[in-house]
C-alpha cells in the first residue's frame, strides 16, 4: 500500500501566486511616516517562532533599524506580521525564516531578473531544496513547505508574470537554461559557472518574457507564491531606480528544519537573529546575536 501523504494546504490555492490584503483599505490613505527612507543597504534576518507582537522582536532588530532607517518601521511591519502569522497558524506552522531587506534607490534592477525560487530545507542541499521524507516506522510522508510570502513595506512590490502566462514562462525558463548551461564540475554552493549561466538565462528571459506583461500587488497587499522550478511562480525584483525599498520575505518551516538551516551556517543557538550592513564600519555592525 502506498504511503499516505500529509501535506500542508498550499497557501496560493491552485495558482502559482496570489495577492492578499493585510491592511484595511480605510487605512491605506494615511501612510505611516511618509518620509521614511533608507540610509544604508542592509538586511536583518530571523529564524525562530512567530513574532506575535513588537515586544517579541529581538534587540538587534531595533539596533538594525536605528542604523538603517530614518524612522520607525513598526507601523508598517506589524500589520503584515500579524496577518502572515494568522495564515501560517491556519496551515499548522509556528516557525519561519524572516528577512527584511532595505535597499537605497539603484539602477541594478532596471532590467527584470525573472526566476523561480528553489524549495528549502533539504538534508545535504544547503537549505535550498526540498526532499520527501518518510517517518520511521510509519507509512506517512512528512509534508514540506512549498510556498512563501513577501511584501514591500516601502517602494515597489515584487513583479510576477501574470497567472495565465506562468506555465509558459516556466517552460521558457527551463528551455533557456538547457540551451545555455555548460558541463562543468560543480562543487560549491557559490559556483562561478552556475552563476554565469544564471545571469545569461536571466538576460535572455528579460527579452523573451517581456510581451507577457507584469502583475504586482497593490499597496497593503502581500504575495503568497509557490516554490520550485516545476510549479513555482516566475517573478523578479522590480525597478528600484525611483526610490528606496524595504522588502520583507517569509519562508515558513518546521522548528527542526530551521534549526538545521542555521546550523549549516555555523550558528549554534536557536532562535537566531542577525543583520548585515556591507557598507557600515565594523564597529557599527551587529555580530551574529542570540535571540
């Protein structure tokens, strides 16, 4: 008898992506701190239980925000986290990998970089691929996370290929990759040859997928979208030359998956939070801190 599959219901119901509102429309007309801007390119990450309110935020979140932003992010961040936490709980999840990336205006993304995100938390996969696992002594396969959620708290939202063209876009991506990839010995997660192929693929996809158009979340909305090359959502960073951007990304997972992930990065304690600011002096950067 084949094993029973227990899988969390996918958040984007049947589609590769879905937009959902998290702020009441009546509150959208008054943007919190309209003068908020980014002082430095940085990101803050957290792996651990759901952050249910601002009191749960690790101390280095506030250190990061003070070094990075012109004002408080909480009026923008907490409504999104409360909404996302509720959806995750509905799916039986109570841990996540949360990243907030603050970026000053840049022309780096003027040309779209269409791609699908890999799945996560595979043993031996560097945390970036999912594998089906069977529980010992049972005929049950454990479910794995195959979706994530993101939003822009400031600046333009992530771009998606419209739903009706997603399947065609993924086929184009696979065909383009096959045509451009070269045989080589790949023994590093930061393989130069793989990176070169990826850049070439994205250059070509920017041209080939342009006629398909773009879909983006409205203000006060977030995007739930699927992962993986076969069914994941084709998406890209938006053009950021018009102003600063604050982007939030959530990858839901089980506690043991997240513990394994941070362990692969050499972090012994859990939960864990840290921030990186490449252009700040070392004496102003936080070390990898325990939550």
